[in-house]
């Protein structure tokens, strides 16, 4: 028997317990530390190192990557979590298993800060990755022509460099929960198969939900956290908002404190705060002014129900950016010759130039009168998605609070001031005492 196996904690005789209490505690500790298979399984799992890499534009991929990393660590694997922003591609050659969660931005491109990574990966004579096994979850928006294109491009490049996919590439639209859960389960099962037999057995226990006689019950944090989700957020009071940058700075960064002491929300280091945003009411007024609608017309939204057109544009649909699919559907409705000419393959460059920096209001202003019913309008619009921000507080140092830091996006194109959907909401239209739907 090894020395480590003989070191079982015990309650000394001088401890302030009765004889019966001390005997019960010593028996419990002996039983707890004598279960060798669970200990060996954890050790074997930790021998399998996994790197989780994410490429995120709005924070969704980052949030999923953090969740995956946390669950893999809980399963006993050695896990490192990295953003592809600043990640050195040559480092991949030293990895055995790489799990990618990546978003597509713009017209099939990598997120802005991830583009240098992919450009380096694509240089001539890049080292082969023959020892690397990988899996990819590609995120995108089906309203865009190049759906999940960056995930597809990354998959093709890794294959071309000799890496082996342990699972077929998975793709997800805006509603990420179900695709992510299915992909995550498939990844964990595959890792169990790749690990040593004892490690695989350990993973199977985690997947099946079975516990041994001495397993401790699952911590209540997990069950509590599930009460407030993206579909069922917690309406938190904003208790503090302050600028972190000087008034003369060209870039505004703000610090926000949300109160969560009366909620079931719990978070750990590395988690992200999801914020359910709303569009700017002034932009909605502009959109409606270029249509024949008042905003009071009823519309029906799947999984939401009947709401007014104004409420739908405010809370449920993305209107700040034009996509090829939106343009295509509008061109079909209006029979607009100019728009149809933009959509032919030979005009791709002109199409990208037109879409850049324009939103729904621009389209309705430039080509008015094309929509006859509110349903025609909302059917061509993608859904509004939450924004994720890194949590900058500690649950130990700031109990009952969630702090986050937000960089406010503002810019001007086509003679109108514009901004990020959520960052301008937080900066301009929400103040201390207001409530906002959030989740971890």
C-alpha cells in the first residue's frame, strides 16, 4: 500500500466531541477516503489534457466555452481555456485535443479579433498538426448567407494540416442551447472513449448521473443556477453605474453593479453575465416612419405569443444591421430591380459595400412602400440575441452582486449616429434603480 493511501484523516481524542460523535466521524472519514476506484478514475481523467478555444464577437461563444471548460474540469480532465484572440497558432502543434467554439461574423469571416489567428494558420508552410484531435461547434445566424462559414473554414484548414476530427462539425443558429448541449454530450462521451479504461468509467458515471455509495450530493448551486436562464432571466436592479474613462476620451467604458441577492443566481470565477437587450426606441420610431405601420398592429412571434409590432421590434428582432437574407426577402416582396441586381453572384463586392453600415431603417428609407403587412416585416428579421460580458466581481468579496465592465460602441455611417445594441442601452437608457433581465 502506498503512503498516500494510508493518510486517512481522523478526529483526535482531544477534539471537543463525545466518544460516540468521534467514532461516527472517524468511520465516515475512513469510508470516504477508502474508495480507491473513484480516486484512481479522477487521476486517470486528469492525464487527458484538453484545450478549449473560442472565437467570439458578441460573447456567446465565450460563454459556451467557459461552461464547457467548467464541466470538463468537473469530470476530472485537465483543461485550459483560451481565446483565439492573441493565441499563437503554432501552439496547437503541442496539443493533443482541441475543442473549438467559434462564431461567424460579417460575410463569413472570423470575429474581428480572431482574424489574425486564422491568417497565421493559413500561411504557407505552416507546421502540420498530425498529432492533434479536434472538434468544432460553429455558431452563426441562418439569416446570413454565409451561415457558420468561419467554422467551416477552420474545419477545412485543420483537416488540411493533418489534424483529425473526433466528431463531425456541429453548427448552431441563434438558439444555441439545444445544439450546444447535444455537442457537449457527444464531446464528453468521445473523451471518455479516448481516455484510459478507468477514466472512461469515471466519465460514464458523470454522464449517466449515477453515484457511488460515498459520492457527495451535487452542490445546490447547479440546481439554483438553472432557475434563471436565457429563457427565464432574472430582472436585476442596477445599483451603480460609473464611467471608467475620462470625459475627454474618445472611447467610453462603464462599470455596472447588478443586485442579485434575492435571486437564485450564482456564479464562479470565469463566468459571464448575459444581458437581454432592447433596441433603441428612437430607431424603432425611425423604422416605423419609413413604413405604413403605426406600431400598434398585432403580430404573433413563435414561443412568445401575440404582441404589438412596436414591442416585437423593441424586444425580439434585430434591426441594426442588414443581411443578405433580409435584402433578398425584401427584394422579392418589392420586386425591386436595383436590389435584385445587387444579389447576383457577380455583384458580391457591391453587395458587401451596400450592406456595410446600413440597418433596417436605411433599407426602408431608400426603397419605400414595399411592405403591405407587419408579418411581412418581421418574417424577414433575425432574432435579437443576448450579449455576454465578463464578470469583474468576486462572489466572496461582493456577495449578492454581479459587476461587469462594458465598452460602449458608437459610430457614424450614412449620415446617422449608430451604436451597439446593448452597450448603448446600458450607457444611455438604463440607470441606477432600473431593472434589466440578466442570467449567468
